[in-house]
């Protein structure tokens, strides 16, 4: 189309804003179509996507760490209960050996949503605690609204230390 590559570059630069508006309009009108395409693409190119992600994270490790740190700090201020939920989800699905014996082997599942954990946060006054953590009342029960409560982390540690001491004394 263009004999000189610089001409194509100039054309794209000149019409950048118009093209951006067209793309935005297309994306807005074709959300379902785009979502369907992306889903199919991810299925067909699963390994390629995984490898691309690995390469990108290696190349951009510092940038990613800075972004993650900023994001966590923002979440901690605006929606701190989300960090709790992420930790719970990680505990209940992580296949790490150390975590497995406490959660996966006991078939402990998470039934809490972001709305549930937010409700627990304010119900139990976690926003007024120094270091809040979630406690399951029934240690072998799932993460549910009825089975969970926020408590101060130091109190939680003491509670579990007492339980361990009682178990050791009875054996």
C-alpha cells in the first residue's frame, strides 16, 4: 500500500485518535463476540499463553513487583477484606504440600464471597483491629459466614496454641 514505511507510520500517527474511537465503539458493541473469541483462543492456545506469560514475567519482574506492591497497598487501604479472601482462596485451592494437610486433605472449601467477607469485616469490627484474621469456629468446617469470624491475630494464635496444648495433654 505504502512504498515508504515512514508514510504508513505518519498515516497511523495522524489517524490515531480516530482509530482509537472506532476500536472503542467496536468493543462496546461486540462485547459478547469478543469474549467468545477470547475464550476460544485461550482454550486453543493454552500452552502458548502460559509460555508468553512466563516470558513476560521474567522480563518485567521488577515492574511487576512494583505494580503488585502498589496494588496490594491500595487494596489494603480501600478494601482490606479482599486480601483475606485471596488468602482463604489460596489456602483452599493451593496444592502445596504444607497447605494440603490442613485444607485439601480435610476437604475444606471456601463458600465465602467478597460480599460475605466484607459483611464479616464490619460485623466483627475488623477495621478497628491492629491485625485482623479470620477464625473458623469449627476447625474442620468450611469457610462459611456461620463458621467464620474476624479476631485479633494475637488472640487467634493464643486460641490455637491452647487447643494444641490440650491435644498434646490428652495423648
